[in-house]
C-alpha cells in the first residue's frame, strides 16, 4: 500500500461541501476542532476522534470542494480567517479547543490568534507534528549538526516508511525526488513554489485542483511569520523526521509559545494518526485535559459564558458551516 491508496478517503469527504464536519463524540465537554493537513482532508482524524472518547464533540475543518485551489491556500492568514468565520457561524459562543495535523497546526495557530483577539477562549492548541518555519530554529545544510542528525534519522526514515506501506520502490523514488529538490536548493536553482510537496506525496494520484491546493499551502507555510502565542500548547511530534527536513518541532514552537508540553511518538508523520501511536496520543491528551481541569478548576461541563448564554448551545451535529 502507498499513500496514494488513501485517495478514496479524500473523495469521500470532499463530497460534503461543508467546512466543518462532525467526526465523533456527543458529550458536553469543550469541543475540539481539527484543521486538515496539507491535502485539505479530515478523514485522517476519524480514528483519533474515536480514541479521544465520547464526552467531547470532535469536528474536522476541511477545505470545501468548491474552494479547492492554490489561490485559496496561498495564505495562512487568509485560510485562518475563512475557517474562523465558519467556526463562529457554527458555534457562536463558548470555549473551544483547536488542533491540526502538519500544515493544519499552523492554520490552527493563526485561528487561535484571531479567536483570542475576538475575546473567545481557546483552552488548548493541539499540534500534531506541525511544521513551523521562520522562528530561527531551523537547521540548515550549512550547519555541521545537520549532517549528524541526518545520519541518525536516515535508517529510521527508511525502515519506518517501508513499514508504513511505501515499499522499497516507493522509498527509492522518494529519495530521488527529495535529493533532486535539495540539490536544486543548494545550487541556488528555484523550484516551483510548494514543489517540496511532490517529494513526500504522490501528487499524480490527486485531482489537479487538490495538488495545487497542497502546493499552495506548503508555500504559504514557508512564507508565514508566526507571532507570539500565550495559550497552552500540546505538541505531538514524530521521532522519525522527514528525510532532508529536520524540523525540530518543539524547538521551533518554543520560540513563540512559552506554555508548551511535548510528547515524541515513535514512527513517522503518518504513524501518529494510526495505531498504535494514535491510542498513545489520545491517552496523553485526555490526561493533560484532566490535569488542566484540576489545576484551574474547570467544571466538568461548560455551562455558562460571559454573555449569559449556554456554552452548550451549539448547533446540532451536522448543521452549521
């Protein structure tokens, strides 16, 4: 199996024109909204939503099919504003939790900044291997430490990707693509904006508009300048890094967010939303919520907000944006 075999999941969710998609749970605890990864889909979160439990509603925030284009994904700030408008229309009042996988974590960060500026409470920001650039934490190929880390990461990367379903031929093709892109960068040759996506995804199996969306979003990640964030951040990072991109996930986030906690999970970027790592992630997440509730005295149910309205007065599952 290759990553390409997951494409039917994308087609399934893309038939739904809504931005916000219910993924599971019907409880009364603060809901969790999970922003899509690089390809715009949210089916990747279904197992995580199931593992988190039934006491909290979990929603996915996806790129609507009619918006699927490189133009729509060209700005993190633009995406975040669009999704915040959809979230506020869907849940006008009450606290929220935001999360995101990969590129979605950075969109969720900007959403949290906007919501906080509007006076909304964001109890947690949950980062699933989120790539945060432009913080000064990057290790470049000009740093000798880069090659030390690269040598340590390479055997794990090969074995984990073979085990994940890429196979020997798929791993070989990925190494060739990524090596070509990195050599172009080192020699000063400019590749197409967002072309790095083609090194770790088989974009040939995607609809053209979805591939353009993914490239546009990756380019937007590279352009985005993150601002300081004072809220609580839970970071889940893969121990196996991308082949030539040593992300230092927690180091980068610590540059902008003083209140972080990090759990490194075995395996690759994809492994954290699959068993057995997704169960470990969900258990840690629930434990952190319990810990926070004890520390600051959160009620078991969110019942009242400042306006006097009930925080649980959300639209029925499946309605809204």
